[in-house]
């Protein structure tokens, strides 16, 4: 190419100071792989946009996710061992699934990935987290199981499951000084996750400042508003016009929707390509992005305790409602007390066999 | 008594030189799966096989005492790729327990959502996960001779799908860079949009409830679905000949390939797509409404339809232990003595199961998995059959073909085949595809059936859209029926998860869940040796699979084993690890190089 043919835009495009980055993705928590499946639905950006270099300014991204990987077995796990030895620099660790408590029993395992070559026994997921988190540039918890414990950390669970921050400590920081980044959702909304990942890649490339997170470690721009704030049925709410049966296009807060106190953007964004969602399409919000999920929202199909007060008082909309909501919002933004480390199982299940 | 369900094709292992070959995890499936084999390279065979799971979550434990209305929201989280199948199956069980019959419109909406799930899931698994096992890069690395032949082999359906040679198809399947790989990934998004129109969110739906759905039926809803469906229909007109060409080529290029993943025909299908004109969810009429489903339930043994009766299917399910990390429940409470028809219910039936986990060290001579061993009692012989689902489609098509019941203007069962009609699309004329009962239950035929079932789901969806629009045009837009939760009740739901049989069994006491047991397809396929010594279907199918890979032990990728295992569409959140072999070891290799398995 002759010098005059070089497009002037070339001056604005700089190669990333970090040429290559790896993403190690553990799906072996107590989960369902729904978050990995979810990200294959993302289009803003899509997984192939990121991997094939379709976004300017990013490092070359190498994804190691078991659902999508070409390699099998040790061909695949070699990246895990390299990362553990500090030979896969830099990498972002993504954790999917809740973290079981392996210390509440004498032997065996709740969750594992790969086999220990010495003992012939499975390598627990917790062992991998212990090995890899000190080496990671950033650690992302993907989906509500990994962020706060989720369904598998429900009252009465036998595994003592918890979120990643419960396991590592809420003040945990990566070697690069980043806190855990939590992207909740059950499963994670596809574009919410890919957009967060893109932000982190920009940050690595020096193209973005520190990722803004709230006190539950969620990206602020995604989780700063409530479901209700973004719901296209909120107009019915404001008029006090509530659905009495499922299938009605009106506000479904009396049928079990927790939207007014749940931090989530799904009704606004839709589930994918602007399609689907929860209350906006007739599905009650069951609070699946929240630290208090699921216990603080069950039974899901009952009217939430705060709803009646605020629905009845809708004509005096204002300070009182906001105070009430903020009280409830605080409650559902806290995890139940049985999600913790240690050797005690306090979920209510009493095992007689371990 | 039990029965060894594998065909007698094994040879004594005493004098053979066996090599340990391990892959843990197996990727491109949902969940963590490990394969540990002993391979007889001299005779080019897999010698031994055990199957084991890597996670335990305890759904049946933590669901106790919860509100029965929450069951579908909770159980959806069992699986991240077919969670909606669980949610749907749970609502079926709730409907029975609560005695509620949803309006017809709700059933059409659920059927449309579930059809979209099949279209999406089979598509992404086949072309983005399984397909990689047949891509240029993989075939070159495992069978360069086969790739050379593929380059010289003209694809018979080239005029239909646009790929001139078989090698061109293989190149198009290369991960991320292959054109067909990317087209399929894109298509898997559009079908998920169709799903979200009906069920709100993929993969854990927001709009399903006992008694119906919250989805608002409008002209826009069904139009948005239909225009996407027709794009998928056009896509499938190319995909069927593409896969037929690819799979036929493997039989031709590698004579004997039909043995890979082959096992005796022991197939299970629990039926899918309820017909709202017949289905009232009552147990007493379950035989009748089961046979009215648009995918017929059935147990197929050696090409014979043993039953298509859901009551018969239900009563003969047995959950066995033997190699699993649980204590038996023979001394635990028997929740259900008799079914609503007065038939006795066994202690090992899911209604009566109590889950008592006992975590312990993995021991291939003893307990080695979190998966229990579901079996189906064949009353004719007294055998506890290790039925498999073949990843879903092969069992669904086989049972539906033999039963000869389905005929709705888009799909027609002939007794030996299933015919599927696709109307004209933008650039292609109308087409009829016919799936014929194959000669084998093996890896290639499981994969081929998957492609044909994508068509089946699309054809059914065309019928469901018509039915839903007819309801809408007639002004019948109610989508939910009211109910009260009884203090005491039992219920069961039967459905087809994408990769095979799915059942949910619930017992309600004092208005709460007293017992809940979901049985998804992977426990049926991936279970260990049971108390009678009968191996699970993976163990059975992989054991004695011939090795066609050209690499020796040094560079061995185990591609034939991968194809055998992936043909079952493993979905590990249902809980599996695969572990092959515990016989005499003369040499130990690890694939490829990390650590030595002691």
C-alpha cells in the first residue's frame, strides 16, 4: 500500500498494548451451564465478534470454555495447568455455578473438573478456584449461582452452596486490583454478560477506566435500575390497573411480580434482540438477579408483601413508597445467612450420611 | 432379575494389551464429562467402560417443604440448555396434581415454545458441537486418509446445499471460521427468539405457570414466530441433504463404521406436544391423551413397540442403585402405595424414592458416580432394561413411526417411517422428507435422526401456528385456568427433553412438596452398572466400539469414542462423568501429556 493510500483513520486505531488475552471459563460449579449457553445467544457483541477480532482496539482473545472448545481432555486442561503455573498471562477467569462447601463432609466431592494425576480422584472445582484466582487479571462471576449462590444455595440444600464472593471474601481483589465482577441473572442475560466482558477487555487494552460496580459488585450501568423502572407495563401500575389472571397485558404485580424492588434491566432490554423478557411479556419477576434469590421471593406466585401497600397507596405516589421499596430492596439485596464457608452446614438439611 | 443388555460382542480381556486413554473433561457438551478408556490397539477396539458424574446439587432434597407452585421455576434450573423442558414437564405434573386443564391457546403456545426449543437445541448441538467432530480440522488430524477421499468425493446433494465435495462440507464445519458453523450459530439465535416469543426467556422461561401461560396471544406474536419459522424451514431444506451426504460418506469411507456406538435397540420416548382436545391431565385418562400426543410415547425393544401407554410406562420405571453415591431407601417411607387407577406402585418408583447422598471416594470397583440407574421393567421377561434415548430424536422418531398414530397434515406416521412436509419458502419449493427406521441404533443414525427431528419440530410448529391462529381468530384468547393447590395430591408429567425422556413425579402433603423426583434423559443414558451388574447405555455403547482413527497411542484423539458419546447428546447438568475401564493395565498413556494416571 502506498503511503497516501493509508486511510487517515489508521492514526486512531492502535494495537492493544496487551496483544493476547485468555479467557478461562469454569463451568464446573453447581450450575446448569445455562450461562455458557446464554452467551451463545448474544449479539451485542456476539462471541464470534470478540473471538474473530470484529471489535476494534481489543487484544486477541482466546476462549477456553468447555461447552465450545475444540480440544478435549488434557488438550483442553493444559490451559488450566499453564494458568496455574503463571504461563498463561494474562487471563480472565470466569466462574459459572455456585461454589459448594467441600468442608462439611469427610470425603468425596460435590463438584469437580478433571482428575488428579497423582490420586486418580476428581479435582474439585474449589481446588481450581484456589489455584487460579491468585493468578487471574480479573475474576468474573457469571450468573446468579456464581455471584450469590442462587437456586443451589436454597434453604435445605445438602451441599452448603454459596456465591464466589462468599467463598473468596467480599473484599477480594485480583492481582491487578480488580474486585470480583458479578454479572447475575438466572441465566445471565446474553448481552449483559458479553457487554461486561467487552468492557473488561477495553479496560485491559487501556481504553476504559476501572469498571464501575455497585456494592453487590454488579456493573452499575446494567443493574442500577429496577425491573419496574424499565417495564412497559408500569403505566398500568401507575393507574392502579392490575391483572387478576395470567395472560392479561396489565401490570402483574399482584400475581407475584417483584419488579419494583429487583435490580435488573431485562424488561427494558428484552431477552435477546429486544424480544422476550419477564413482566413485559407476562412472566412474573422472581428476582433471579438478586442476592436474596430464590428464598426471599418464594412462594413466587404469591403477591409480594410490599406490593399491596404500594399498589393501594399509588395515588399518593412519592416519598413513602420510595422508602418502603428501598427497605424491601435492601432486604432482597442480602443473601440468606446459611451461605458461608466453614465446616458447618446450616441450611436446615441434616445429613445422616456425611 | 437383571439383564446384560449389550449384544454379546466382547472378547476376553485377559491376554490383551490394554492402554489407558483418558479424556477429562469431554468438551462440546453441556456439563463436565470425563472419559477414561482402556483401548486394545492391536485389535482396534475399546475394551472397557465405566460412566461417572462430577456434580451433585440435590434438587429432590431442597425441594422438600416448598410450595408446589414453585416446582417449575425451580426445576428449570436443572438444565441450562433444556431448562424449559423441565419447566414444561413440571407444569404437566402440577396440572395433574392440581386438577387443572389449561385453555387450548395455552397448549398451542407451549407447543410452539417447545418446538422452537427442539429446533434451536438440535441445531446448535448438531452443527456447533457434534459437527466439529466431522470438521476438516478434526478429520485431517484423525483420519487424513478419509479427508483425502472426501476431497475427491462429490456431494450428491450439492445442488441442494451448495457444497461441491464432502471436504467442502467439512471445511464449512470448522469452528467459528467455517461458513456453515457460523450460519448454524446465527440460526440458533433466531430459533431462540422464536422461543422467547412464546416462553419469555431462554433457557429458564418466565411465562409458564401451572394452569397455562402468561404470554399474551396477539396477531403480532404469531406473525413474529411464523416469519422466523419459515426462514428455518428454508434452512432445513439445505441441512437435511447436507447431513445425509456427510453421514452416508462415513459409512462409505470407513466400512464397518455402523459399529461405532452401536447397541441393541432399547429405546425410550415419553411423548411430546400435548393435544388440547384430548389432554385433560387426569391420570385416569393418561393412556388416551398420551397416545394423542404429536410425538408418540413408546418403549422400543429390538424394533418392536412394547408399549405406547403412559400408565404402563410410568408404573414400570425403577430407580436402581449399585454403583452410585447414595444409600438405599428400602426402609424409608413409601409415599404412594397405589396409583389413581389402583395399580400398586413399587418402592423403587420415583414417587417413592428418597434421596440419601453419601459422598465418598471414587472407586471403580465399587461406587463411582452421582448418577443412579433408571431402568424400565419389561414385564414380559422380568428384565430391568437399560433403555436409552439415543439423544432424543432417534427414539422419538422410532416410537412415533411404529405406533402409526400421528397424522396432522404436516407429519404422518406410516408404521415404518415418519413423513414430514415443508411448504414452499422464499427460494425453494415444497419438500417432503421421510425418516425411515434405520438398520442400527448407532452413532451415525442417532446423529442423522437429530437432523430429521429438526424438520419434524418445524413441521409440527407449522400445524401449531395454524391452530393457535384459529383460536385467536375465534376470539378464544384465554391462556390460563384458575386452580387451588390441594392439601394432598400426587402428579406426574411426561415430556421429551431435547435429548430424550423426561419425567417429573410429585407428592404433595399439607399443601407442600413432600417428595419430588425429576428424571431427565442423561441419567437414563449415562448411568453406571446397576445392582444387577447391567451397564448403563454409554458404557454399553462405547464398550467394544471399533477404532477407526489412524493415529496410534501417541497422538490418539479418540475421535470414534467422542462420536459415540456425543451421539447421545450428553447433558451433564443431569450429572455424568464417563469413566471407562478398570481392567489389567500393561501400559498407561495419558492424552495427550499431562500427568500419569496411577
